């Protein structure tokens, strides 16, 4: 091919990238100009179709430019690549790096849709309590160290003070920042291990899959453990840098100090994550100790040991938790549940799974269906990660494997060490905390899966024939298609929606205003009642309670619209919202509460509607009138 033909290929890539960036800008504008008018059951279906088309176009362009080869120059080289070391031929801003930036911007618009579309807040349950704690810190009624994990709340208050945004949007921005940390440091971590920008391309799109987010104990909403797990990508990047630091320069390195400081931040973000990381770091330290005894001249033995950093993390955890007995109680509970299972043969975990399966079956779903919707991308990457670990353990004679073997084994040890923790949580009754461990495991799976894909490409092509092969990032359209399919499958489930039999965690203006009015003008001696702990959580969010509110009652499914006055011993305010209705009737398919029950409330004797908007209704339940 002539050099003229090769040169003519570059303008087409530049034009495609320009179209991609323009598409992202237009998409963000369209999303902003289509704000939510009320509660939205699904952010996917209520966001305009043009927004999704724009994001699909932008991500498709990013994948095409990043993975599909350009035309060959006269010397046979791909015009979009540089030398064999992966360095760009035209400086830093090559088309491939711009493609990563385009993909990152598309993911930014996707993840920030609740902010861009003007949601008052995004997140129910724990997220509302976290909002209340952030409010309490901002108002000075509590200090950060009163909380078990004040990380996201302190950052929220800082964002609120610096940007002047509302506390609700400041907390949503804090959640978004944790995603950015994950997207940035997963590729940097892989780039440190492999030192090849082609691996960074793969790792970047792997991070876009957001494998740790499962909507089961790991969320895109304010949830301290979710943000802490995403934040851990920074910790693992520094961990890899620390392993490869030159120990001859100084006894204390800048990377070591940065790793220690990040460990402090991890404990503050969530001590439970720190406890899981202690298992990981101690396991890695043990492997390093064995390596120094068995293969003193090997690559692993030459790396910086993690002994000091591991002990530092243990000390941090013990100091922090000594002031909070809460975590001691958690440890006792879960260990006790595991012992009970072993000694007494209780099967609470199996019973819980069976109940969930029965509930899904009642509304037309199944465990297999929900597994495929939530975990298929995780399964694919887990297979890749497992294969890489086995190859690293048993295969010898490969220079490439020798270079990545230490980190592969470290990440593999981390996964093995976390399996018992997963099992202990799984055996506890009424707990989904094992998905928190699963989320952390998916960080390692993301890293290992990206390495495995890069290794497969290298294996099929050979290092010297990288650009000529069709099995590599720069010459494999099939790889772009594979990532496109995985992105569609994964991102379709990271926001809760009826697609996964759950409602989107949108909190509308009318919900907040309705609860604010209720707490302002209610009789202080009369408590609230609602569905699925809603009033307690909104009490936390609106009033900034130092301790979680627990006095408001749930309405049993057999009572709503039938005999409310007989359910309560004292008068109550009953709160029902559009969110309650859409969740129970549409998302949950009337599993517990039916449309007829909601309609019957206003006609029940002793129940009077005293506050009503399009999406918020408050009733007064007069127990004495019901008795008469």
C-alpha cells in the first residue's frame, strides 16, 4: 500500500473521533433538556431514545478507533500505532488515546445521567441515611469521627462547600468520583504491570464494564462499601507500583508513603473493606515469604515485600475499630452463623436463595434469568481470570508470563483468600453482604481478565507480529464487537430497573417536599407508617439524625387497604408515594401489595387523607374510629 493511502486513513479516524466527541456533547445536552418530571421507575426507559442512540454511536466510534486497525503504510506498519514497545508515533495525543478519552466521556454521561437529568436525589435505603449524615456534618450536629465510615460524607460536605451544589447533588457527585477513580486506576495498574499501552486499551474498556456493581449490596448510589470498593483501584495501583519500586534508592519511598496514606483513606471509607484487604495483604505477604525461601533469585523474591504495609493496615484497623464496637458485633454475628451452620446444619443461606427464587417465579422471573442479566459479564471475566491464574502456576518458559507472574499470583491469592469470607457471609441469615466480598473480588477479576485478554492476543500473534495479526487490539474487530456486547449486557443492569425486577432509585422533588412538610407540621407524638422502611429513611435524610431512625412502622402486606386501624395501637400517619406504588405494582408485580390495596386505602373506615400531591399522599389513621 502506498504511503499516500496510509496517510489518507488518518483523516478518517480524526473525522470519526470528531463526530464522536460532538455526539457526546449533543447527547449530554439532550439529556439535560429532558429533566425528570416526576418519579421515574426506570432511568433506561424514561431517558429519551436519542440519548441512548448518541451514547451507542460515541462508544462504537471509541471501540472502532481503539481496536480496528488502520491502513498499512508502505513499510507494513499500522498507521495508528507506534513502535513495537507500544509508544505512539505521533506524540501523546494519538487516535487510540483519544478513543479512550471518547469512551470515558460516553461513560461519564451514562453514569452521571441522574445528575444531568436533574434528579433531586438518586438512592433509597442506605443512601438516604448517608445523605442525612452528610447533612448532620454540614450543620455541625455531628463530627465525622462519630461515624463508623465517614469517608463519603466528609467528601460530600467538601464538594458542597467548594462547588456550592446542594447536599443531594454533592453526594451524587461523590458517588460519580468513585467511578472515575476506578476507570482511571484500573488501566494505570495494568499499564504498570505490562508497560504496554495496548494492554491499557484493553484494561480501560474492561473498567467500563463496572463488574463490581451488581445492584445487590453493590450500587451506583451512595453506599459506603460500594464507593470504597471502587476506590480500592487506587490502592491496588499503588500496591503494584510499590512492588516494583527501586529499594536501593531509599528505605522509605514516596510510593510507600502514598500507599500508607491510601490505606488510611480506605479504613475511613469503610473498615469492613479494610478487614477484607487485611486478608488479601497477609496472604500476599505469606506468598512473598515463601518465594524468598524457595526461589530467592526469582522475580517475586526481588520485589518489595508487603510485610510493613500489611502490619500498618492491621494496626489502622484495630485502632479505628477499637472506638466502634459495631464491627466487633458484626464479626461475632457472621462467625457465629458459620459455626451454627457447621455444627447444627442450619441452611439459612439455602432457604434464602430458595425464597428469592420462589418470589421471582411468582412475578414471572427465575434465578437463571436474573443470574444471566446480572452476572454474565462477570462470569466471562472470571473464566478468563481463572485461566490466567492456572497458566501462571503451571506453564513455564514464557518470557511474557514471567513478567506478569508475580502480580497474577498475588491477585489469585487475593481471590482465594476472599472465598472463605464470601462463604462466612453467605451462611449468615438474612444477609447479602457476601455480594460486598464479591464486588471486591470483581476488582481483581477485572485486572486479571484484562491481562488474560492481552495475553491471548500476544499468544496468538507473537510480539513481533502484533500489528499484522487479526487477534490483537490493533487488528481485531472481533474484540471490539466482544467488548460492545459485554458493555451492553453489563451497563443494562448497573442501574436498578424493572429489567432486573427492581425500581430505579430515583427520589423526586415531590417525595422530598412531601416528607419535609410531614416532619414540619405533624404532631410530634404521632409516628409515621409506610412501606419497606421508607419513613425511617426519609426521616434520616431530612432531619440529619445522628442515629438511624427506627420508630416508624412498616405496614404489613395483609393490612394495607383492609384493616389499618386494627394494625396499630395508637394513631399514625400513613405515607404512600408514587415510588411505593410503582415499585410494588409494576417492578415487583404485586408480589406483596396490589393495586387494589392502594386504591382501597382512602375508602377504609378511620383513614383520612390529609395531604396529597401527584406523587405523595399522607393519611391520618384514627384507631378509635376504626374500633367504633
